[in-house]
């Protein structure tokens, strides 16, 4: 019967002398007697009490002595700091920069990974997605059909709660004479405030959304419309009254646009993937009601609560069965066959996605209610943070060991006076931790100074209250210790290994192996720097390509005015002619789509290949769009007012013609099922109507007068004929707009900016890489400075002797620089393939990409080399210039 | 003069009595038996380490037994100075007893 292992371990750990082994043995023996006498449990308690009795004595002893020693260490650091001011400042700068960048990056990373964690039941909430495969189309999306939530709740007992949210899209919202185009209106089931942890400031949680035509405003929305007056009970108009019918169904539903304000909610937290300014009761939206039977109308987002995640596989299985029972009827009703779909290897599933995965894990799925993040960015950023921190630590190592000669006497004397190696290691670790604490304080100041700038750069708002928490403070403290130990452990081991006899005699016998280790560190630093610089240059070229690539149409001097839901209506023609009469305005056109902003995508049949379906992106525009955007007509003609056939004509792009395999496209026909045929009257040159991420694809331009399909998007595109768009132009257009439709908001954007916005991610990445590669090279150069100082100190006698024999400053510089240039060349050789590999991988996401040429590699190599030669040269100059007499007189 | 306390004397005498088998647990047992009451571990261990530090005891490592989880015993024996100290203690005690007994019988 032996004592528990863990007790013995503790005892062993506490007893810190040579008796350790036999004492533990004695304890084991006594333990045995006692177990026989009074049982195991009581004996265990006795053993523990013995351990507890030992603790205070040991604790007191070690604390007492280590405090005395610690104060001595701090004193030494302080003196050392004062004595080597420049050196210490360099060391601190490097470490502070590293820590500040790491903190900034980590703030970003934590913000991203903590999305949606404010919900009380975040770990129980799941979003249902729609995973489908139908003929050649497959995909996954976040839209689900209206009956799904009800079905889940009624038929699967393990699901405790469900909710549906329907995003309404852009709506014009009005209260008396205040109106706005609201983009974040959602319709939600009445349990919204119970299901999620969004806070309700006014109103009854159970009742605010329970009756149709109720609306809850957020605090800032309420302020926008009502100022300081309480909005409760007021009537707000959202959209327009209308009677909704759906093609093919005899039902009609009235949409009543008057909503009663029943509550006020707190603004949604910044880290919520569900964004809203107004929440209406979902029962007020006729279409949701319309499709109560439908398993095909994928316009609501469904969430469900499941208490235990182990139940999920079974729930998903059950759901599949239920969908298999319910969906066929819905399919039949619209003339499709669910059987066909399943028999042809199709699928129509609704998988569960955990709440904490939605923001970062929805790259393919998307998010209808807000934004999504990019997981890759988190990885890139986190690795940059890691590398910068390592660079800073490496720097510290290099600088500290380079000062070893000046400290070797101190170490020798400490050893002679009885300090053993572990005490010295403790001393140096205390020093590096001290440095790390100071640097962290400096870094915190830097972080605070740059916080605003950083928020702008990242395009995010960080809530400080969620950053400054007890947990994070502890993390920061641990981080400081980690940095201190990481940076200090090598110098500590290295410096404490000096033999007092050699050191005190005055020979600094520094083993070459130490230099080698340091060389490895320098190579590492420069590899990272060169990698970052090369990558920055390549990212730069790609972003320039995005900016400057000829897209196949004019994007400059073009203003896009939002006309969604046909704000102008019949008045467009007169609006247009009144604008055209003004100077400065070259052309005005109306269209349902604009490059990079919006287009319609659908399937068509084409003449000659009737059994196939072809995908075609399209706009519906008037006859002026081609001249406004300067599309090039390759064959045939554009729309012309004088023809009555415009509504049954289409203009295709070259890709479409190529896909259809037509030699002579003019006069050929394409069909849209249920509407009729369209004659091809012209062919335009390919233009990038989507982003440069995508290949060119088939595009067709229809006339605005063709009635299919219903598309609420509409834009007025205005081309100005001056070099720069001034506020006069905008005022002019706005005044005209006010004149024609005073009750509709005027909203505009610039075409070139809109296009550029697609590449925000890359622009941001470029910014980050530029900043961090500059920091990396700065830190690396600081490290090099240290190494140069070390070499100079180590070789100063050699230099002195060479000088007495007539070596010139230049030749000495060359001699000493040679080693460093070699190191950097090695770094180049390592960094180039790495940069090439990762950048090729990054570029592979884009359909239009630059060829990676030689220039980024050459430029980065040159930059780094020149930098290092200057830094090393300046440092060596001091040594090389010294009078040889001062150096060798002691021999 | 080499001073030891009463408990130290008891412990040292126990060690002498135990001979080659004097280690912490056996000493503890012997002392308890002699005094007729249980003695705590620390009240033996602390004097032992003090005595060893002052050079009254010598120690060597003995056998490992399975009962001890395979750990060696630390066997104590009395050093020369230790013996002297014991003798001195006894002499003083004897002297005091003698003089007291003399006055009693007179």
C-alpha cells in the first residue's frame, strides 16, 4: 500500500536537500503503518497535513532570500541601463516595437474570433444552411424556406427553440417629413429578444414583435427619427402600401406599410453577425406568409437551439427524413420533381452551423444579415504577429550577447564570490523580464497613440471595454513573462557559462559556436524581412493591377445614383432631358445593373442548342448605356429609340457568343422560359462586369422595356465630361432630383470608388504588409547593429594590428562587411522561394493576376543589403577609425 | 562545551540502542515505545537534522526495501563528538543527581 504518487511528488518538490529520497521513503514506511492502523483515508489526510506543515517554512526561506537577491538584480539592471544608454535604448525600441505590433494584431485577431460570443446561449445556437445540388448547380447558402423553423420545433423534440429572420433589403422609411433609405431592416419572429441576447431598452420582451406591423427601433435609429421624443406608439412608414401577387398563384396579399413602434433595442454589438437598425414582426411581411408551404423559397434565415451538440448528427438525420416527406408536395406545386432531384444525385439538405463558426466559417455560405470575416486573414495576421515578436526577441538576444565582453568581468567576479550558475541565470532572466516589462509599458503607450489610426486602417471598431478585461490583463502579464524568458534564456545561459578564470584574466575567449548561433539568428531575421518585403512588392503589383486594369468600359467621371424600387418611375425621361441640357453632363442612362455593383443572373436556352441551358448575367438598360459607359460594339448595333423591337432584342458579349458556338450571332435567338425569345442585335466587347477575382463570363444586355424578370434594382448612371467631379456637379444633380422626386432620398456613389471597394481586402493586406515589413526590417537592422558591435569589439585588436600594417579604412570595411553580406545573401536564398511559393498561392485566387517577375526579388534583396551595409558600416566606422595605439597598447 | 537538549539525548541514545538499524522510522518507533506515547514525525526529524548539522551524527545510506517504495534508508550513527556530547550530558546529570542524593541521605 503506497502513498498516492502525487503526494510524493509534491513532497519531493518541497524538500530541497539531499535527504529528499530517504525522507520520502520514511514517509512511505510510516504511511504503511498508519494505513494498517487507521485506514487509507485518514492516512492520506495525515500525509497532506504533513506537507502543509512544511510549506510555510520553505516559502518564507526562498522568498526572503530571493527578494534580497532580486533587489540586487534590479539595481544592477538600472546601473547597466544608465551606463549603456544608447545600447539599452536600441534594445528597448526593438522590443517595444515588436510587442506593440503583436498587441495590435492580437486585438484584431481576438476581435474576429470573439464574434457573437455575447449571446448567452452562443454555444447552443445553430444556423441552418441550405446545402443543395440540382443538376449542374450546387452550393450552400444561408437562406432557408419559411416552414423550416416550425417543422424543426414541432417534429424534433430535442430542438428547444427556433427563430426566423427575413432581411427586407433597402427600404425607404419615413416618419412625417423625415425619411431615409434604410438598409438594415429585418423581420423577425416574436421571440427575437428571448432567443438572442440583444437587449431591449423599452418594451415588453414577449410582446414587442408579437403582432403584425410592429417595429422595434435601435437607440440610434430612434434618435435619428425622433430626436429625444419617445417613439413608442408612433407610426412609421416602411416602404409603400401594395398588393402583392406572385406570378402563377391566384393569392393576393396586402402589404400595409404603416408600422407601430413597440420598443427600443440597444444597438447591436459591434461583434454581431446579425446587424439591424429596425426589427419588424415577420408576420407583417406578406411574402413570408405566402410561402408558408414552400420548401423552395429560400428567403429566411433560420436559427435553432440545441442543448447538446452530440445530438446533432441524429437531428440532421431526422431532418433529412422530414424534408423528404414534406418537400415533394412543394416541388410539385411549382412543377418540379423532388424525386428527380434526389434520383439524379441531387441533394436538398439543411445542415446545422454553430453560432461561433458563422462569422469566420461562412466564406462559401455567406451571411444575409451582416458581414463575414476571412479566416485566412486571421492566420496571416497571427503568423505575422508571431514572427515580429520572434524577431524582437532574437534582436534582444543578439544585442545582449553582443555586450557580453563588457559584462564578462562582472560575471567572473560574481562567480568567484560564490554565485552559482543557476543564480546567474536567474539574474539575467530577471534582467530580460525587467526589459520586457519596460518595453511592454512603452508598447502600451504606442498602442494607445496609434489606436485611432489602427481602427481606420483595419476598418473595424474595437470596443475597449471588451479588450480591457481581467482575463486579458492576466494574458498580458503572462505574455510579458513569456517575452522576457524567450528573449532572456539564451543570453542567460550563454553569459553564465563563462569560466571565471579565463574571463578575469582578460582573455575574452568567445567560442566560435556562439557566433554561429548568432549568425543563424541574423539569417532568420533577414529571411523574415526579405520575405515580407518581397511579398509586399508582389501584393502591391497585384493591387495596382486591380486599380489600373482596363475593364473594357469607362469607369472615370461616372456617378451612380440609386433608383431602387424605381424611385423616379415615369419621371425618368424628363429628369434625363433636364440634366442633359446642363453643361458638364455628357450622358445619362438608366439600368438595372452596374459593373461590380449589381447584375442579374439566370438561365436561358439558345438557338441551335435547345436541349441545354446557358447561364447569362444581364442588365436591363436603356439605349444610352452603351455610349455612357463606352462599351465597344464589335458587331451589329445597340438599342435605338426608333425601333419598336427593343424589348425583344438582346446584345451579347463575346464570351456569350463563343459559348454558344455561333459564327454569325446577329439575328440568332435566345429564349427565356416562359417569356419568349430575344433576337441578338449586336455584340459588345467583353468587359469585367463582376470583379477581377472572376473570369469573364457570358453577359447579355436587355432593353429596359422588356418586362422580365422583376428586378427592384435600378440605377441612373451619369457621365460627366469634366476631368474632376466637383461638388457643383453633385449639387446640380441633387437639386434636379429634389425637383422631380422630393420625397425620395438622393443617394449616389462614384463608379471608380465602387469598383475599388471590391478590393478592400487586398488594399488592406497591402497596407498591413507594408507596415509590418518596414517594422521587420527596422528590427532586423537593430539586431545587425548589435552583431556588428560584437564583431567590432571581438576583432578590435586584429583591426588595430592591420591598421599599423597600413590597412585603409575602406579595405577594413570591406573585410568586415563581407561576413554580413554573406549572411544576408543566405537569407535571400532562403526567403525567395518561400515568398514565391506563398505569393503564387495567394495569387491563385484571382482570375486576373500579375506574373511574378524578378523585380520584387531583386528590389527586396537590394533594399535589405543597402540598409545593412549602411547600418553595419556606421557601426564599424567607430572601431575602424580608432587609433590602433589605444587598442593594442595592453599587449 | 557541547550542548544538547533532552530530546536530542533521547534520540541519540535510541540510535545507540538501535545500532545498525537506526533510521528515521525506527528511531521514531523506539522513542515512542520508550516514552510510552506517540511522538510526531517532525519532533524527531528536526532534532535529527540539527544534530547532523552540528556533527554529532553521521549518516550513510542503507538498503532500499519494498515497503519504502524502493527508496534507500538514511542510517544514522553517533559520531565521536556526539559520543562526547552524550558523555558530557550524562556527567552533568550524574553530578547533579549525586550531589542531590548526598544531601538527601545526610
